[in-house]
């Protein structure tokens, strides 16, 4: 069986590349037209095709919100490949009383990890009081279902506060990319927070939702994070998944990321 470099989150071996789900669910961060196209294109069957590429390469986790279509795709990909694929669910709610049933939904969909979404985490972050209001009850509910808790955030302060407060979480999810897309402070500050975090960090948006070329974006992220951290990337096709996986293998092997360059008429004078 094909293997992949791993880290450990909450006592579970997790691959150092994770399959994202924003393209599957129509969250392009580009336009409403792109969102609509993605939602029409990505049937469960097409989700399964992409997830299977990740699973066949030893990548054993998918990040996404609690969604029955995504849960179905993960289960089907696991059956087709004979691999264990962890569902890392990110339930969203503005109020704790709404988050708790969303956590229950994650458990019902078979999630092994549960990371309350930035919409809750950052909305309840009180930096001056060094706490995230209500997060202890959310974590308790996550643990009661046997899921591994984490925090999804767009604010690096949440990582610092959670570490200081000693919250019972196993990982953090944080945007990180060369352009600072959806990062709340400069990338050198985000880099410091990730490297000083007491827990493994799942770095999301490594390509800035398609704004950054894969060799550039992946090299930047992997060369500046901890060996215990991992990266989550969304792909719009089997071909994109294969290319990103190969680039990541090269980088984790200490090699320079190399892909066949795109050929256009304007680049002919550059050819030797």
C-alpha cells in the first residue's frame, strides 16, 4: 500500500497533506458564478474520485463542514480504496446553543475529529480576558461523542489564547499562504504563531484559493512550518490532486518542487 509522511494529532496518525472540501461544496472564494458552477459540477461521485486519489496515496483525512453529501463521499472513497479516511468536521454556529447540536450532527455523520468553525471560535474570542467564551462546553460535547477536538480559526490570537488557557484541544486550523489571503496579520507573524503553537497546526488556504501557483505556495508553507504540522488543500479535479500530492512528496523528501511547466506561445523565446 502507498504510504505518505505522517504526523500525530490527538494520538491518531494523520497525513501531512489533507484533502479540503471547499471546491466540493461550492466555496470558491472567487465569485458567485464560480460557486454555482462548483455546486453543479461536484456530484458525490466526482467528490469520491478526488478523495480516492488522496486515499490511494496514503492521505487519510478530509476537512469539511457537517454535510451529508461529503460524509457519503468519504465513506464511499473509504470502501473503494480499503483505506481509513478520517472526517475532520468543522461545525458552524454563532451561538453555543446552536453549536452543540451541530457537534451532535458531526458525530452522527461519522466524524473522527471536530473543530468548531472560525465563525464560532473567533466570534467568541476575548483576547483581553484570555478565553474563548463557551468553548469548554463545546469541547466537552465533542469528547462525549468520542471525537478529537480542535479549533478552526482565522485569528492567530485564538491559538495563543487557547495555548495559554490550556484548552483540551489536539490541533488548530489556521490560514497560511504567501499572499496572506484570509490571514489577519502579516505572514511572518502567522509563521511565528504556527511554529510556537503547542499543538500541531492544520494550515489551510496554502494556495490562497487558487491565487498562488502550487509549487510556490506549497514550498512556502512546508518550508516554514513545524514537522508536526500538516496542510489542507482543496482540488477541483483528479489531475490537480495528483499534481499537488506529487509536489508535496518532493517537498517533504527535501527536494525542490518540480512540475512540468505550462507551455504557451508567449513563452517560446524562453525555451532552450
